[in-house]
């Protein structure tokens, strides 16, 4: 689980190595905190920054998964070609 304290010390590269589901859950918690409207201006800005970092990490994970699927598809297509 990625909590606020852990998020503060992780680099963007370290954050992007976390499982996608953990990143999404942390992003959802952050957005809920913003939507609740209980945070002051400074805290809201920090939550917004966290949300941007988490969104970027999710995007990185999705792009990596897309690349992996594309590569698997290419290998599968190459293996499925009839031998001449």
C-alpha cells in the first residue's frame, strides 16, 4: 500500500515500479481527499501534486503493459506464419 508518507519519499521511477492496482488505489484515495473539501488550500495543493505524480506513474505502467502486449502479439504473429 502506498501511503502519503511513503509517496513523499519515493522518486517518480520508484513510484512507477509499484503494482498498478496499488497506484490506482492511492490515486483514488487522493482524489477522495480532494473531493471531500475538508483540506485547506495548502493541503489541497499538496494532494493535487500527489494526484499528478500518481497519475503519471499509472500512465507509465499502462504504457509498459501496452508495449509488452504489442511485443507478445508480434511474437505470436511471427510464430503463426506458415513456414515456407
